[in-house]
C-alpha cells in the first residue's frame, strides 16, 4: 500500500462519517477537502485582517484563492491542504501569543502543530521544528513556561499519532534503502541538482500568477506593506514573531530538501 505509514487523521474522519451515515460515499472526503480549503482561506483573511488591515486581508485572500495550484490541491482531496491549514494556524497562534502573551494561544499552537503531525508525515517534521523554534526563543528570554504550554497542547494528538506509528504502521519508506544507500544519495551531486532545479521552478516560476511563483509575490508584498509594528520586537519581551515565522518556514523547506535527498523513489517523479 502506497504511503502505508501515513497518519490517519483524515482517513479516520472519513471512516467516522461513513459509520454515522451507514454507507461509504465519496461525498464525505469531497466535503472534507472543500471545508479545509475554505477554512485556510478564511484563516488567511482573518489573520491578515487582525494584524494588518481589511484591505490587505482581501488582497491576501485574492492572491491565495487565485493560485491554480491551491484550487487543484483542494479538489484532489489530498492531505496537503489540511496540513497547510494546520501549519498556518500554528504560525498565526504563535504570532498572536507573542503579541498578547495569552497562555491559551500557545497551548492551541501546540495542539494545531500536533494535528499537523497526525495529518501527514511532513507534519511530524513541522511539529519538531516549531517546538525547537519556540523552545530556543523561550530559553533566550530565560523562560520555560512557554515550552511547557506548547508541549501541553500537543500531548493528546501527538500520542495518537505516535501510537499509530509504533503499534500499527510499517517502517518508514525513507529508511528502506539502508544507511549505505542514504549516504550514497547524500553525496550524489546529480540528486542535489535535480532538487535545486525543482525548488527554483516551484518557488520562482510556477503555481503563482502569470508564470510568476507565489514566493516572489509574497516577497514583494512584504517589502511594500511591512510596517514598523510588524518588524519590531514585542515591547519588553524581545520576541520578533515575524522572524519566528520565517525561521519555521525556512527550516521546513530545509527539511523537505533533506527528505527528497534520501527519497527511495525516482526523483523526477517524487
């Protein structure tokens, strides 16, 4: 079975709805996919409206909603869009926590990050990265409470995901080749070239507007609309939520690069 070690949040939701309806119908996963697509758009609009302005929230909604790749993923019913929703929710909650210093916000950030881990394998990487970034920032501020709050929020979904990994799921496909094969792939310059070429295309040219990738659009957006409020540290706390968000994004991309590098599949396909 392809990706038999993937976490079961979406599959469990579908099975639970089928059990309630007492029949298997494709409308359940279709509705679930549409729900996450709309939720991610709503979260984008709400977060930008909260931190910036209604006008910029509307612009962000148009940019994301008009990206063909986003609409395609929503229709394909894959786990990528729900994963993106939980990632976005986590970053928004962390941003809100360092602005308002409300404990509940960081607890919910841990919860949504753990839901990402329960959704897809990439979510496990995301949870580790977010936890590390939050921990480093809290230790820099000589505080341990934030770490405990984040961990507390993540406990329940993470335990479910880990139980599946330990008790039910087969071994990860990325480790199937053995250590010697992994080391051989790491030092293979051809693999690095394929991955870098794909990353350049995906970030700079495709899945955006008029053959311009979404990342350059977002960079221009940031340079044009950034404010001193968004750039400045939270008064008296020394935390820069914008920097934290970029750190999470950058480390996640590095993690994707590493996993593609040791992928057991043919790279042009993967």
